[in-house]
């Protein structure tokens, strides 16, 4: 299986430059990670993947605007070495539907009954599946990234044992999680995102997936919108480590008795810091899923850690 790290926030059809380099797996993952952490996900995308020879890894970093080449090479050198940084090629790329091209060959993503797919795989959705169709041209939030997939798998495990009554998705992006939850539960899901473009995309995706009546995203920073005020028994926040830490008091205040929090957007090394912030709010780790170096955490109020981590790094697509 092709191993890869892909950032959810690819700039749709707007990349102007690409950085390419070849190295070993350790350096490739470190380089992709540092670009994910450093740059605005609405303007930059990073991928690391194994070449067919089985020994070499390639890194590609796409930029919506011309980057500072010196700064980019310094960033590569900081997590690898000067030779790797010097060997990297920064190239201008022609305007094209590169997102469509990059994602057209990706397989549908399955998490229990939920199948996230493009229009080209619509015919492969089975009768009992809950299909969530996301057009490849709307690249961020396709479900292929380890963070989204981890959240979908958590959702699948939760709905197998209980039926949440009030669900919230903070930082909804394209709406994949909100749409999947709404269609599985056949009920409204509150959701919002700080990015107006993402909110418009989520609205369009909800309508396209027959969930427009259930999913009505709003533009909001965290939970700061009247439509998001309330008590929830299931809360998703698939964002980044720093905002997750800052949101800990707000998410804890919005959590009803017995609520569960599903947090993602975390590199594995960021998980302890995030857990510390939520322990201070009375939450403890109940389950952890790791996919391609990204962690998804399931938290509950009180108690000790009850379930070990699930490490899905080897085959994140192997799910019935």
C-alpha cells in the first residue's frame, strides 16, 4: 500500500509552486510534519510517500503563493541536514486542476458503514453503506488524512454502543464528520469553522449528500456563535494542537454529563500536551488511534485510561 502523509487544507486548484525532494523515510516524515505545523493549512499542503523502489521516500510541498526560498530551505535543513535542503527543488507549476489529478486515484475511505468517496467511485457504495461524497476539487477534508480517518473510526465505534443526542463538530472543514454523524444518526449536528470558504463548502457538501436539513454550518471561532451554544454529549474537534489546548475550557463547558470528546489534528508528539490541558478540565483518555503519525483521542470525564492505543499506521485502509 502507498504510505503517505497528506494535509487536509490543500489550496483548491491554486498551487503556484512545489518543493520536491527525495530522502529516507525518517527525514521525509519530519519534513512533511514541519511544513504542516509551520504554514497556514489554507495555503500550503505537504505529502510524504514511499517510492516504488521501496527504499526512497519523496516529499512534495505545494504553496498557493511564491514562498521565500531561503526560509523554506532553512526549514528543511532544521529537521534533516544541509545536503537534503540543498538538493530540494523548488519549481513553479502551471495553473491546472492539480488537486483533481492528485486525488482522482485515491480509493474510497471506509470507517465501518461510512464510506467517503469521490464522484468517480459513487457506484462502489453498497446498499447498507452511508456514503459521503466529497468532490476531489474540494481537496481539504477528503477523509484520506489520518486525522479525519481517525475521527470517522471513533464515530463508528461510538454509534455502535450508544446514540448521541446532541453532536457538535468544531472546525468542521468540508463537513465530512458532521455529515457522516448526521446521516448515521438521522439527526441535526451543530458545526462551525473559522474559515468562511470552508463553511460554504460544508454547506454545499451537506446539500449534495442529502444532509442539508441536518447540517447547517456557521462561521465561528471555536464555539463563539449563538447556533453553537448548548450542552452536547458528543463533541468533535479536528483542528491543531495549540487551538485544541486553548479550547479546553470552552469544550469542557459545552460537554454534558457523560459526554465524550473526540480530538484530532495532532501529531503523536503533541498528544501529551493536549491531554494535560483536558485533564485539568476533568477529562481522561479512554481510547487513542494513531494513523500515519497522527493521533485521535477519545476523552471522557473522570477515571483513568481505559483502552490502549490503536496503531493503524501499517494499514489505515483495512477496515470492513
